[in-house]
């Protein structure tokens, strides 16, 4: 008997009988908590993902279209054929107006997301934009993955030296109205640091952040009777023409069912 350890999923994504390029194809484990693999559709909507045998959740998303998802049990190669995405009705009028403007383009080894040409130009924050960006996966805790690795996150070409918890708070405070475009680079180059295992994401603002700003964030999560998570923090930022500084104070109280004792981190301070 021949045992196959790697199998492929392929198909073609369309809408109105036209192939959709730059659709985001994300493969999660069966619990929908762990990112397994991901890709984007090509110029005529085709895609292919390779992974191991097992149970998965396949999610397909594209700006202005409803998400498509399906549970998949992989025992052999699967061709899903044509997958038709439905346009979101509440964004349809805006999409028609902006239809002649370029939303995505390739530039050398980068994928450029022109935020201001998209329906997401108002009413979203940077973290929500990344959740809807091709090739990018954002988990429920705000962790960002790009091609199975952790990308370097930069603002106007300057790296953000923030941990995952502080990074999602900072990105949540950047409004889409002030974001010109997002550059997504999943191929390592001389521009990226050697420590960057998942490429780089560069958020280009319409204007550099200057002066003083602050962000206050609080969350409460209750998944089961014995699992509660409380978190809160304040971020203080100051920007100038050539440099910026930031300070963050966070409180985190996390009771986790997975361990013998609750995990508690009373305070974390980053300056």
C-alpha cells in the first residue's frame, strides 16, 4: 500500500463568471485556532495548497465578497472546482464607484494593497485591514502570520519593536482613513532583517504621526466557566519628523484551563 503524506487542494474562485485574483485562501486546523497554510488566487482565480493528511477548515475571503468556508477531510488530493463568491450588498455601490481604481497590484516581490481605493478606506483600523489582506492571517489573539512565519511590521518603513500583545493594541489605534497602502512581502530580501521568518508588512500612512497621542484598550473574554481573561492598558505615543517614542502599561489576568494553575501576569510595562 502506498501512503501519501502530502496532499493538494486546488480550485478556481469566481464571481459573475470571472476569475477573482488576490483572493485569500486560508487553511486552519479542525479547531479553527491554528494557521496551517495559505495562499492567494492567481490572475484567473486559480489556487493550490499543499498540506498533510487530516481534518481542516478552508476559508476563502476577498474584499467586498462574503467569506466562503468548508470543513475538509483530506485523505487524497481534492479539486474543489469552481467556487463562486457573493458580493456584499452593503458595499456594492461603493465598489462600483471605485471599480476603475486599482486595489491590489504586484510591485517586484511585494503585493501592494491600496487601502484608499478600497471599500475599507473608512471605519476600519490597521488590524482589521490586515485581517482582510491577501496572504496575511491574524488569529483571535491578534497574532500576525505571513507564510507560516512572524513578519516584521513597519510603519512608513520603520520597524515596530513591539510584542504581540502591544502590537495589536497599537495597530487597533491606526484608522484606515490615515492609511494610504499596505506593502506585503512574503519573500525575504535585503530589505528585511535575518530574524524575520515570515517576510515583512509595511503600513504606509498618508501623513507621518506627529505630536502626542494615546490609546486606551480593555478586553474581557469568557469562553468557559473556568476560563476568564481580563486585559487593559494605555499606550502613550509621541512622533516627530525623524523619530517616535512610545510607552505602554498593560494589566493582564488570565485563567487558563490548560494548566494546573491560572496564569497571571499582573503588569507589563514597555518604554
